[in-house]
């Protein structure tokens, strides 16, 4: 059976995330810039997904100033390089 490539439709796709810590958790979304998966005989064989980290959205922090501060913290070297 041949390997098929499935392209992610980035306009209709996103990642829902949850970050947990000792004192609680936060949640939000991140957009997918582009990606694809290779499937052979119904099994995933590989793939690549590029995440648009600048699109991180924090859903549970509703105060605008706190949300902006937290988003800046998530964008720092403390989390992602």
C-alpha cells in the first residue's frame, strides 16, 4: 500500500493547550502555521507541524493587563526558545 500525505488545513486547525503547575493550570490555543502527516496502511509514519508561537492565546486569564503580561512570560526563554 502506498504512503499518503495529508496536509493540515491551517485555517481550520489549532492546538488547544493546558499548562499545569503546582498551584493550578492555564489553558488556551495556538495556531498551526502549516503541517502534514504521512499515513501508510492506516498507521502514521511521520509528519511535520509548524506552530505559530506568536499566536498563543490564553483563555483563562481574563484581565487584559495580566493576560498580556502572562503572554510575554510564555514567549520568554523560560518556556520556548
